[in-house]
C-alpha cells in the first residue's frame, strides 16, 4: 500500500512546487499551520509526509505543528523543514521534531532528492523519480524517456537537455544558460551546440511532439505548449 | 551538469533497461576506415572505466616501433542505440579516443588530431562549423569483376517512381534522424544510381563522428535491402564522381565571423580564410582526396575543381561563396568543393580548418574572383609530394601521422603504377 499525498504548509510555489512535480508526489497544500485545517485535507489513508516551510511561517507555529503531527496517533513521517539560514540556531534541542531540513534559497533538485529519499526510507516504494509532461515521460532513475509510449533513444547530452527543459517548463532559457547548466564541460560548438542538440531532440520527439521545445526568437528555448511569445 | 560518472551511469542503465546485448566501441584508423570492438554488457563497465586495451600494430597507421599496446577510451557523450537492431537484442555504439597506456593522447588517433586543431582554434576564440553534402552510389552489388551497375537510371533531382534506391534513401534519412542526425535534404544526384544527403551543420568533431555514422548506415541499410552502396569517388568513366562539398563557417563570440561588408557579404576574416584555403589547397589535397581513384574525379568537366580558385557561381571552383537567403544572414559560409566522401573526415576537417586559419593568422590577401593561383594535384603521387613539403601539414597532423601517411600512400601509388589498365589494352594492343 502506498500513499503519495504529502502535506505542504503554508504554500507550494516556485522551487517547492517544482520539487513536487519532479518527484511525482502530489502536495496537499494547507495555507496555515492550524491542525484542524490540516486534518480536513487529510486523505483517508493519511499523509505520506509533510514539507513545512518554516521560512514562510512564524517559526514557533512551524515548530508547534511539527510537534502536533508527531504526537498524533498516526504520526506523520517524514517531516521535512524548509528554513532560512538564520533559523538554523533555533533548531537546537528540537531535532526530534523533524526528519530532514533544507536551507534556502531552495534548489529544486536538492529538495526533490531529499523528498524522494525520505519518502522511500519511510517505506514509500512507489516514489520513482519521474517527470511527466503531457505525452512525455522521463524516468530519472532508469534514464529512460518516452513520448506517447514510444521509448526514445537519446544520447546522454540529449537526455540531460530534455530533463533540464522538462524540469523547468514554460521558462525561457538562453543558449548560454543552457550551456552552463546542462553542459558545463568541454564542447566544441559554442552556443550553437544547443541548437544542434535541440534539433536532434526534436527529430527524436518526432513531428507530432517536436513543438514541445519552442524556439523563442533571439532569446533561446522553452519547453511546453506554444503561446504568444512564439514566432 | 555532466560528469563522467553520471554519463557512465546513464550508459550502463540504458544498456540494462533497453536490453542491449552488444556495445560497439567505434574508432577509425588513419585512412578513416571504420573499426570496432564489440563488448558485452558484462564487460562494459570495465571498458567505460578503463578503456579497452588492444594491439595497435594491426591497425593502419597505429603501428609504432617501440610498443604497440594502446587504449580505446569511450567518449560517453556519443553513446547511441543503433535503431535497426531488434528491440531486446539491441546494439549500441560509442566513439572512442585512442590513448597511450599512460593516458596521453595517441599521436596516430585521427579523432584526437581533430580535437587538437579545434582546441587551437578555440584558443583564438573560434568555433568551427561544418555541413557536408554526402554523395554516393547505390549499386546492384560490389563485385569488382563485372564492374559497377547503378541501381537506377535517374538524374539530377529526378523524382522517380518508388524504386529500391529512393526507398533506401528515404529509410536512410529516417534512420539518421532517429539517431539525432539532422538531414537538411536528400535528393537524386546527377548520375544514375547517385544520391546525395545534405547534413545540417554541427561542430566539426560531431560532424566527423556523424560522417562515420552516415557511411555506416548507408552501407548497412543497402546491405539489408540486398544491394550495395559505395562512397568510391569515381566508380564510372565519363560520369561525375561523388564529392563531399563541405560548407564551413567560423564563429567568434557567438557571432558568425564570416559576415561582413565586403563582396558577397563576407568579412575581412572570411576573405583571409578563403585565401588560406586557396593557397594551401594543393598541399592538403592528399588528405581530402586520399585514394588513387580520388584523382579520377578531379578532372575538367566533372563538376569538380581542378585548380585553386574561388568564385560565387562557378561549379568548377574550389571554394564557392553560396548565396545567403534574405533574413538568413547567419548562414553566411564558404563551400570547399574538392573533398570526397572516402576521405578520413577527422583529418579532412582538421586540414581544411588549419588551411583557412593559416590565411587568417597570416593576413593573406584574397586573389581575384575566378583567378586560378595553382593547379590541384592531378594524381595521388603529386598530392603526396606536395604534402611531404608542407610545414602546415606537419604542424597540423604531427610527424607520426604524416610519415605513416606518406609511406602508405606511396605504396598505394607504386602498386597502381604497375597496373596495365583496360584503357591501355583497348588503345594500344591493336595499334602498337
């Protein structure tokens, strides 16, 4: 039996939302740290865990929520705290109230990795690292990508580029950004390397899905559905 | 970001997930002939980690006097499944660099020679893009005893009924696309059975790898269809041969450095680059046209260059400056027209870049359009002599490669020189 709803307090935006997306876990977002509000959101089988953003709450409220979740008959585990660095000192003697913590600014892949890792240790086997976007599915553990059920034969760099783009949908990246974020090692083509790989990826996505990678003229590339930016 | 470790993990997981039974480790000898090791998944991890040891003395151009053990070290970024193998019994390939046992680059490895030249260019701020037009023939078979038989009787751009050759070309293009190789277009070429695949530009190293892949795919798919394909530069008397017209551009600071205010929208740098190509063409021809047969293509009237000259329109020119479509200024480029598809692509791209850059560094003056400054060598023997006296070639290729190449090509010429050809028999036997 697996549960894949993780409590997320007090919001699920930006990198936190992306980390959930990447992990493939659905968040139950509670806007406040009040236990009765949280209980109303709880699925029949309970929460699989909690991500509590202490940086966005009064610190004492965050700690009190942790304590209440721990003391319940059906304990919520794991509890992952998100913190500002100045809150670190306040954790002293409260280590029993949480299982892991991440200090801001939050990095999507760090957050996703910790979330997945903690869920798995808590016995949640089904948490595969996966990116789903329409017909595109990427399994980050087996390094396999498929489009509309058809497995794609990707080279490593094609895979990495697609993963980066699909992890950050609807965001426009310049060629330079993609080079430094995805390659960051020896390559010979300058920024045109990106164009070459995008072309390859589009060829492998096939005609029907080539549009998933949009060219944003004189800027760079974006993953997702077309809209008014496109020429 | 890409680390060696995550690349290796990617390769190993893919092999596992996709049921790959063999991984081919690809490399080329000095003449550009395709070589491979076949490793099973069980051996793959070691091969990825440490490379494969092999005896280089059996490979053309790899032999040395002292010791012959070499390592083939996979370049994991080039790992690719070969799409024509059945799922569940998959075969993948990965290109290798050849290194000495101590890990230093092996001086006879064409792939690293090209890297070396590209590194030099990069140190000067340049990146080098190439886009070749690959010509070849589809033939009924490769039996030399009865001469080549073309598979169709089409001509330039002919749209033929759906015959074997057209089907093959289409399947080839689709397979290449599946492997991530961009094809700009494909067409029937001038001669019966002759076809052309124009590849989209990439950096020169990727393109040299791609050329090896293209030659392999074209031949493999032809073989599967029970016919054959050949990249021989001139298989038919009196019919144009197969070339590898190569479009070149240099970029600096992410801008096409060939764009400028001079004639045909070229920059000062582009003119110097062309001047370098024109001046050094005779001495690099041994590499771009490396077989006895290559020089049967470089004859007047065969739509192939015979002299060192540049022009916009002349199809006999060595360097052509193609027109650029309005709004597509970034595609400003020059086309180098002497190479043939049977060259070693790594070395060919290396010497072409080196020749052009020599013009840039040496501030060469561009000759007048259409002015023929020198003849191209008319035979392999002449080409080899020109190569021997070239300091550019020694600097670009290194003495190991040059010495081996000269020895090998002189032996080829000697073997050819002693032949009595059908031409001589037909012409002289009744007469003399």
